[in-house]
């Protein structure tokens, strides 16, 4: 599979499109004014303890206080809390040199035993603010690199389960034990497979330097204060996804081009040449067909092929996807075979849509009914296979007897939403407009008022072409002729295609618009 990354840098922010075999599968947006990003680390202040929720609300400077649950504090929070308190008081040497060990937090403990109102807390954003909710926070700080994740005060060295070779797992664990700094835990990522000790050591040192910079800045920080930022979205994608499958990374900003080239040179030197600066006048998304794919892939109704289409309804808590066969109902195949084919095509597109829109939470899919259990199993296996490409944590449940499938998917950021429709200027989104008879009646009443009450003797009426045709139709009896006779006014009827069918304008003898 060939992968291309297209990065469009604009004044409003950065848009990143991931193409797999030229097909758009992920779209990420990073606003230039975005203040809170998953992975950012803050020194916040506890504003409220909610005993009923066993959680605390922490002020990190967002519009809404962040939510910190007891279970998100981490096993080693007492150790971290003691360390941070000493650093804030200026006793950094004492904090670093302390050898006192604190017990792990019990799973069934109370947050009121750990945190108090007004207390300062070092926290990390795990979910960005969504809708009316503030950010979700964690007390277990971590720093993600290309090959490892560093966890201050962690006590374990864990290996990614995707590394299957037992010998390789043992080799990596042995190497990390020899280079691990004191008082940190390490998680070995899948990308570390086959890497040398020098490459792993460089990654660990870079991550540990980030932690040291936070430690040195705690004594000067005024909460709420950002202590460390996650890397840019484009850098994170390259860090987590860069592989032999990547062909090109196109970017239309020279400064970002240099930044990415330097980064790739550090983490994957043999792939340095895939970073390319885009210089053409044509917008970068148009050049690579991304803009056209965005228009076709977003919206409430998504058409696949053979007439199959999806209807996607998104709420704050969950999303519902309805599969419709469309023109496939005219197929000569029997109903069961046709349903399986439609559902299979829909499942492939649904897996893409979840990644593309970054939909999270609970997703319920209403597939077309299938009577045979073997076909339901085939559909389940197909969707599971397609979802393997998805980096977000997810769970897919088998189809119910009503042919409904439930998926839970990790939600970190708000759903990517591209507006592909606009409010109708005529009906204002209601789907209904004033009847044509009422429009004619309104025009007649306005003409009567202006001629008899305002003493206007010459008026020009500008209407939609359809209304114009109605007013001027007939060789002998035209509606506006009767108005001229009844109200003693001279009327001129004109039309404009710029007006909606229910809109009209009346001008006086000087050609000035009359406001009514």
C-alpha cells in the first residue's frame, strides 16, 4: 500500500490529508489559535472535588475546568505529587535526590484522600475540549517518542504486543534496562522493532530532556500554566506512522518543510527525501484531488457505488449510520446475496469514514437484514479486518439479531466536520416557503398601501421570473392591470433571477428602493 501525506498550511491553521493508494482516509485539522491539544502538560489548580463522581475539576486555563477522575491519577501519583510539591517550593535538588518510596494508589480509593481544593496539580490533557465539556485530564504524565514512551515514576518496562517475536521482545527489554534513567518507566513501541541501542538511547534522552525542562520550570510557573506542548499534528503523524509504505510528504510551507525534513532526518534518515516542498500556484489540495474527495466524503448522506449510500447522524453522545441499498435493489441476485454484497461494500466505507471524520464514542450501524448467520459472520470479519488500519483504540461487537452492529472508538478530539451544504436563503432551512398565492397577495397589499396611504403614483415591482410571468400573463387580463385601475397607480413589472421566489422589491418613481 502506498501512502502520501498532503499538508496544507493556511493562516487559519494546518490541514493534513492522509492518502492510501490515492484515496483519502484521514483528515486532520490543527487550528492556529488552538490552545489545548491532547498531550499538552499543565500545572493546574484544583477548583472542586466531586465526591459523587470520585473526580476533581482542575483549572488549566480553558473555558471549562478539566475533568480528572480518580482512576486517571495513575498508580504512582503520590510519588509524582510529592516530587512536584518540592519542585514548586524551589527544592529541586531535594526532589531529584529523594529516595523515599510512596505506595501505589489503591484502585478503590477516594480522590478526596489525594487531592484538596486549591491544591496545585501537574496534569496532562488526554482528550481535548468537546462541545460544552472541558478537557479530560490524567495525572499519569507520559512523553511519546518514535520508539519509546517515557513515564516519570513508572516502575516497568513494557513491550508493545504487536511485536510478536519472543527473542526480539527480550532483546529490546534488555537494551532498555541498560539505558533507562532512574525513576522512570518505559513503554517500547512497535517502531522500535529491530532498532539499535544507539537509536533507542537517543530517543530516551530526548524524552527525558523534556521532563527535565518541566522540572526546572515548576518553581517559576504561575498556574494555570502550560509546561510542555505536544508536537505539531504533522510531526506526530510522521512520528507514529512513518514507514516504508510512505512515498511522499508534500507541504506548501517552507518553514514547516524544513522542520519536517530535520525531524525525519533524525528518526528515519533513509526516508529524508520523501519530504517535498510544493511550489505550484494551484492550491495543494486541488492538485492532489483532496478537495474533491472531501466534498464527496462528508455530509449527512455519503454515496458509495452501485447506488449504495450511507446516512450518518452525529450527536454528542453517539453516532448512528444507516446503510441503504439504493439502486442495488434492482439487482438480479437473490435478496440474501444482494444484502451481503451491499453490507460488505458499506462496511469498507464505514471503516474509512470513522477514520476520516475521527468519529468517537459509540457508533451504531444499521445494516440491511441478513437471515443467515454465516453471512453475518462474514460481515463482522470484514469490518474487523478494515478496522485494523485504524490507530485509535476500538472495539467491534458482532451483529445483533436485528442486524445492528455496535462499535466503540477512542475519542480524543472533536469529530472532523466539513460543511458541504448551506442554509437555503429562501426557506431558511425549514423546507417550506410561503405559498405563491400569499406572495401575490402581499405584493397587492403593498401596492395598495403605497398608492393610497403614501400617495405614490408610479411604482416598479421587481420579482422572481416565475412571479413576473404570473403577474404579466394573458393577452387581455393581467393581474397588475387590475391593480392599476383599482388603486390609481402606474405599475412597471420587472424580474430578477437573483431574487428567491418569495422575494420582491418595490421601487419609487426615482428608482429608489422602498422599505416596508
